[in-house]
C-alpha cells in the first residue's frame, strides 16, 4: 500500500448532525462563538479561507459585549492575543 499526501481540499465533510450549528457542528446558542476547536469548524474554515480559524474568527459574528467577555476569559486561560483577533497573524 502506498501512502500519499492528501490536501484538505481532497477531503469531504459530512453535514453536521441535525440540531447543531451549521458552521461548527456543535450545539450552542446562536449568539455564542463557534467552537474553534471543533474539527468540523477547522476543516470547513480552512477550505473556505485557506487558513485555520482563530478564536477571533469563531466569535466574529457575536455581539461586542459577548466578544469582550470571551476575550477576557480566553486571555485568562493563556490564549495569545493574536488568537483573539479575526485572521490571526496575517489579518485576513
């Protein structure tokens, strides 16, 4: 058997389970951030944007006060500041 490298573009994602978020495949309140650690969210985001998501990307759709709360709590847990902004280091 030959092992070959596979790109993310070669992968097919199955749809999320009914009742879960269509973006991250996790059951969360629509006003809460997507689960940045969800493999479904990471792969889908990578296919759409050509990079992996940051926590800033995951919460970009949230109200400002929700983003503020999450930034504080994620920073308290040691998440680097560049992970809290959409686009991470390259600003996309």
